[in-house]
DNA sequence: TTGAAAGCGCTAACAT
DNA sequence: ATGTTAGCGCTTTCAA
C-alpha cells in the first residue's frame, strides 16, 4: 500500500493492482473518510475542475436563469464547480476576475454580456485562458480566439416586428437603453428590416433612454418606465413597441399603465428573453423567447471541450467557433390590433 | 533576491529589506507579470481566499439579489471569491457541495434557505467548515455550531397582518406553498398573533398549495396562481391576503386577475421580500421588505471573521450567534379597504 | 503488482 | 538584510 498505489486507485487505474489490494485501499479510504486535496493535485497536474462565470449582475433574472443552467450542467455533467463574479459591466472588475482565475489555476471562463471592448479578453486568452462569450458576436473579420454563443438577435428583432405588422400595426418603435452592444444593434437591424419589408406605410423608430444608476437591479425596468411616459405623449404615438428585453418591457407596461394608456388596446408590447415572469405581467407579455437551457449546454461543452484539447500536443485542436441559436415567439396577451381611426 | 525575500514582498513584509531590494523585486514582478500560485500558497498555508455559497436556485430573483450582494462584499471588502452552487433544496447536492469545498480547501460556506434537516450541516462543521446559514433559526435548545442570519419573520407576518387589519379587513388569509421551513412557520405565527390581537371579529386562515414541479423557476408563482383560483371561489372570501413571498404574490395577482377579482378593490394582497419587481406589478405590490444589503454584509463578515479566529490557538473565539433583522413595510397599491357590505 | 523518489510553487523557520 | 532549506499533498516516472 504505497502512495502510488493509492494515487492509482484515486485516478481509476485499478487494473494495475490485485483485487485484494484495491479492496484494502478502498476500505481504508472509506474508513478514514479520505479526500484528496485538490490544491495538491492542481499543483502537480496544473488542472482544477473549476470554471469562472462572469455576469453583469446575478440579480438580473435573465442572468440568474442562465447562471443556474450553466452551473447545473457544469456540475452534473462535467463535475466542474463554478466561481461566480458580478462585473457590473466594468472593465477593471473583469480584468481583476481574470487575474484571480489565473492565480487560482482556473483556465476556463464564461463571460456573459460584457461590453463591446474585447481587448482585455484577448489578453487573458494569450495568458492561457479558454473563453466562451455569451451574447456577443465575433467581430467580423478579426479572427477571434474566443468562442461566441448567442441568439440570433437579428431574427429576434425581425420576429417581433413582423408579429406586430401582422397584427396591423403601422407605427412601430424599438425601445432600448442607451449603450451599444452588438446584440442590441442586431436586434434593431432585424426590427428595421422587418418594418421595411412590410412596405412604405410602416414607420419604424428607435426610442432610447439613458439609465441613471450605474448598474442597479432595476435599471432596465426604470428605463422602460420613463420611456413609457415619453412614448405616451408622442404624437402620432407608436402603436407597436418592441422592448430590447423583458425587464425593460416590464417597465414599459408599468409606465404605460401610469400614463393611462391601455395595453394592448391602445399600444401593443413585445418583450425579449422569455423570463418566466413574463407570464405574470398584466397583461401577460408576448415575448421572443431564448433557448436558455440549450445555450447553457453548448457554452459549458465548449469551455470544457476546448480545455481538454488545449493542454495537448497539437494545441488549438478546436478552433474558436460561433454558435447562433434561434429564438421563438411566445404569444400572450400584450399584442392586439392597433386602435381604429374614428373615420377611415 | 532569494525566494524568501520575494515571499516577504508578496506578503507585505516589506520592512525586512532595504528599499532598493524591494524596488528591484517589485519591478521584476511587474516585468515578468508574475502572479503567485494560489494552489501552492494554499498547499502551504492551508488557506484560500474563497467562500462557498449555496442557494436553492440562483434563478430565483430573491436569491439572485442576495447572491449579488454577498459576492460583492466578499470580493470588494474582503478579497474573497465565491464558489456558487444550486442545491434545489436537495440534501445530496448540499452534501456533495460540502465535500467539494473541503477538497478544494474552502472552509467558509454560506447556506441560503435550506430545508429543516440540519444534520449534514453539523457534520460539515465537525470536519472544519465555518458555516453561516441564512433564513433559518437556530434550533431552540440545541447549541448550534452554525451562525444564523435571518429576518424577524414573526415581525414580518405581524406587520403584514396588522396593516391589513388597519385597513379594515376582517377575513385574512396567509397564502403559502406547502413544505415547512422555520421561516414560514414564524411568518404564520406573526400573522396569527396580529389577527388575534385585533379581536374576535378578525378571522385568520392559512391557505396552502402544493408545488408540482420539484424545483422550477416559477414554482412559487404557479402555486400563487392556483391558490388564487381557489381563494376566488371561497365563500365567504378572504379580503386580505398575505403571501409568503413576493413571487407567490405575483402569482396571486395574476390568478386573481384571471378569476376576475379586482385587486385591491375586492381583495388586498401583501407580499414579502421587497424585490424590485414588486414595484412593477399591477397593481404595484405592497410588501414587507427585507434589508438584503445589510444582511449580506453581516453574513460575509461572520464567515470571514470566524474563519480568521479559527485557525488560531484559542479556537472558537467567536461562538456561533444569531442575527435577526427587522423588516419594513413598503406601501404601494395592492392594499385598500375591503369592499363594503351592501347593507350594513 | 508494488514501492521509492522527485518535484509542482510556494511559506516560514532557521541560518548567515 | 538576505539566503537556505524543509515540507505542504499529491502524481508520475522509474526501479524493484
């Protein structure tokens, strides 16, 4: 019963010993309630079964949902634990997180909805990190070292706008917070494309509001609420609203109610994300739903897959790729035909 | 420039060397972009700046909020990273998480809203973990080895019920999902105490619904929605409802609307938690708000504080304690006077 | 099939 | 003020 035999048992190389030796080792392990030190294993092997997960704020229900799915598949299917960090979309916080991950020997990291500047990401990759980014597209042209997983945001915008058009709306508006992310502009492009395809009678505006707090929980909803007041007083008023996400749509619904505008009789609203909360609003929110569990699975499989193919000889066996998921419209009660003109 | 000098620099013992030596070491560290390996430090010292955080599901907005506050203070004020795990309130998952934490050398853990059985917790403490539990009370009598941080749930229930009574309600109901946690029964007790104090004319019932899914995101809201249908058809119908948490209240609001019952004209509703989302419902939800940031700070300070006082000689310098925070009623639009009888 | 020994990157006690 | 060294708990090569 030497240390190497025990190490062999711990690592499943049970064929290299007699059955009774295995028995003896196993029962001793059980008797002592022995657990190998991950720190020592890591020091020796350079590996640790852990992933980093960066989110802007875990208090945001959408990121909470994603994080739950990611942690669950990382743990249940791959035996990896998850190190979580809130970044508040702050570059220094992101960089600090990468530094710590590296110091801890964690080389796989998942980044959710960060801002446009990707410089410090590529730097972290140079230092050996394997990174998967959610909700950003690879910069066209520039060969990225990062995997990108996201929903087809163009399609999401298109879906929403054409649903409104199909219901007879002619004055559409895309409602969003300021600050440009690629996902946001893709949504706008899809929205505009659908409006344009519907013919010259359809007008498509973009209404944009600035968030005051740096990164509060309710930031998005607050923006929606303010923008609702602005929209309520617009003449002519748009009758079909597409919100950049469900949270903003919740704010829109509340703000429109405050302003005495009835949804969906006077104005229709569509959200994006497909949070379970969207089924509870009043009226229940029609929304473009994202396939969160599927995306989470792909994200985790990519990090772990590339991690495995990276220590090896022919490094870079799995080149970075981009994964696009299709969104799906969920019809509920917040969309109806626009109000009729008195005389027509 | 020997290893020990470098170690001294790394650990802030800069007084033990000449200024120019320090300079030289520091610039070399910078030039090499050198970062000490946490794994090696940990192997040597037995310490690692990391905390475990167990939540039933991070997709639940309340836990997301708490987790955000906890991670932020752990990181910004104490330089600790957070290892997150979803437990789905499953004992095996909790035990597995403790095992992994121990293997990783993480000795501080925060447990949010776990179920009543605390046996495996005490076992983990025996093995050296420092644990802080949120939303559970210490079992009276039994001297616990665990810190408990929670809101004064009795007071929360009392606050809600007396608010309803003050608005003239006589038929109250506490609405909850089945499954007994200490926090839940405390809330009920406070609710009942307030009702009783209001005199014999006030009736206080408990309406309880079973969740079908094991642990879905929307479990709580679904229960609320179903229960709303049941409550709508009760004769006589309660006029003042206290929900065990905001999520259930959201379901109640949606279900009551489905049933054609107007809130607050026909029925008043009070939630508990104080999620930012409660400001967005229709009508905006009156709720008993928990001081989440303050609680998060106490939680983190306790784990880290006890961790520091634990490796030392006089072990157990900080005996486990219980911290109770006061809730606060936030009045919004979901509470009004009960409907008048036709003839009185 | 089993055992001995080197070494992963640090810290800290002990020289010098 | 600076340097030397043992050892934290493992894995793995090599020898027996």
